[in-house]
C-alpha cells in the first residue's frame, strides 16, 4: 500500500504542467506609455517656460551681475601701487561714475606725488558682499574688504592687514555697473 501511494506521488510530479498561453495585452496599454510620456514632456515644457519668463529670475540675474561688478570695482578702488599712481587712478575712474568719478578726475599733481612718495602698495580683496537693493538700473551693496598694505619704505616690515566695510551705490551706465559712491561703514563694537 505504501508503494502505491509513493507511485501516485511520483506520478503527480512527473506530469509537466504546460502553461496556458497568456492573453494579449489590452490595446490601451500600447498607447498609455507614449501618452504619459507626452504629457510629462508638455508639463515639463510648460514649467520651464514659466520659470524662464519669471520676473524673479530676471531680478536674480541682475543681482548676480551687480554682485560680481561691485566686488571687482570695490577691489579696484582699494588697490594702488605707488610706482603706478597714474594707472591706479585711471583704473579707479574706469569703475566709477557721477560725483565720485568727477572727484577722482580732479586729483592733482601734488596728490599724485604724495601717493608716490608714501611708497605703499595696497591690494584690496572683497571677502564678503551682499546686495541690499537692486532694480534694473541701480543697486546698493555692502562689502567687507581686506586691504593688505606693503610699505616699500620699510621693506623688512611685514605687510599690514586692514579690514573695512563699505557701502556702495551702483548705477548701470551703457550696460556696465559702475560705483556712484563708496563710503566706509563705521564698525560699532559694543
């Protein structure tokens, strides 16, 4: 009897089950994937267009332009080599406009000679800056600047490092951001 039961179990395992053929996928499935892909493409294009035409994006790009120009211009205004006073003053005039530009243009021979006689080389570096206000034509920036001053009259001395904060108004002139004012900000230590 036990042999018969074993034979019946073996017979069950020996029979191969043939899979039933699967039915063809429904027709709508063939069209669903391309339709979803097209929908995602249209929605993505619409979102991109909205972002590209967003006023905030334009303002952010202007802010970035101002920050780059202000950083370069403020560094220029804090850099001067006594051996190249005329070139330094010309560089200052190139990054300024308005009254500030006019004041720099009026630096006379006596002031130029005084700058040369001091035998100092100053190099400005903006270490941090922020745009406080900006529109398409004007901006206000605050910058933290480190100025390294080397005194060639005392070549053995270590260059000194000065830290200053400046506020500056910028104006867009012929597509270029120029400094209209540059004022040192007092540091209040309480």
